[in-house]
């Protein structure tokens, strides 16, 4: 199973001037085109929050148009830059979002090798995240329903501090102990994926691997000095590809912009022999040459 994760799209209203060195909407379109062109194509796309810059109806209208060309099933969760009412007005009944009377998203996707469960960490009127008892209890109950199926949790705010102090002050400020208790009771959770930090980060929480995906817009600078300046950078925007195979979740970073591709096979002295050994999962002797060796 292959999962594409995009996050922190920060869609702006159409016609707005690019800020912080990044055209957010152009990059959203680039990400959608990139996903459609992938081979093999992902089974599903998860967008893990901050879908818009400030949650206005105009921004969701623009995002609707930008997402329309996507040819892969898509599921959305909100982030701290989103607003619940305009989000539901735009997407209720689509992308896994339902206006069901709850004040948080409760998405469970059952149709794949991995069970995918959302954890909405947004706090009304604030940028930080939280996991109230009601949401922790729902997650606990949901995981209890299928204890033997490998499960991936997707959320916006990551459940750990990163060392980037100003972003950590906007992290999950309440409820991490509740999440830890739930995870300790359910060993089928193979990973957690999130966004919010605008850069690729890997960690563990309560023994579970956590991956923070890169943003499609501007990146947060890596400044781990205490009370260091809050900065963003024009590092290459990207997405994450999560591959579930043989009981292991493997996460790959993928840049939005295509790069040059070079075929190394012609540079290997005896490529047919090497290829046959690799097909049979046999060791490769150095006598066959190395990838990148020059061929006279």
C-alpha cells in the first residue's frame, strides 16, 4: 500500500500576492500534478491540515478548484490555520469530512491494508494543539474495534517537541499523556504521521514511530537555539510517500519539483549479470563493478 501525504498547503484566495518567497497555490497545483504522474500511483492521499492560510470561504473555494484534478482518493483533516465552519461548508460529504454534530473530525478509513485513523488536534480560536479526553476516548474506542489490524494515525500537530522553540509553543500543549496511555493499550499502531512543522522530522512517541511531512509551501528554518529568531526558508517544498509492505512502514521524502534522471545501468561493467543476481536476491560481488563506475 502506498500513501501520499501532503500537508500545510496554506492555500490563499485566488490572485493574492505570493509571500515569504513562496507561491502557495502554485505549489498545491504542482503537488497534485506530481501525484497524478507517479508510477506506481498512490492508493490514497492524506492532507494533514493547514489546508488554507486563514480559513476563509474564499480560500476554500480556491482550494476546491486546485484539488479537483487529483485522480487519487483524498482525505482531509484540519490544522490550526483552518476554520471548522467554512471547511465543512466547502467539503462536508467529501474527502472524509462529515458535518455530524461533533466538534472534531472523526475519520476512519477501512478499505486498505492499513487502517487509517484521524486524530483531530485543533483547538477553536487558537494555534496550539490539544487532545481532550473526549478525543482520546474516541481514539481508544476506535482502536479497540479492530485490535489485530495494523493501523496508522494521522494528525496535524506532532506529539513531541522538536527543539524549534517557537513552533513547540504552538504544539500539543495538553493531552499528550492521554495519547500515550491510549497507544500503550493498543500495539497495532504502526506509526503516526503529522504536519504543522513545515519540515521533515522523525521521532518516536510512546514507542511509536512518528514522521512529520515537509510542507508544500515555505519551510520553517532549523534553529534550535533557545528563543532563537522565528524564521522560514525557501528550502525545496515536498511531500511524503509512505509505503506499507511486509509489516513495515517506510517513509520517503519526495520533492515537488522534478529532478534530472540518469540511467546508471550503462555505467556498470556487467549489468545483465548483476541484474540477474539482484532479481534472485543474491549477493553482488565487487568484480561486477559498482553503480557509477565508468565503462571503457
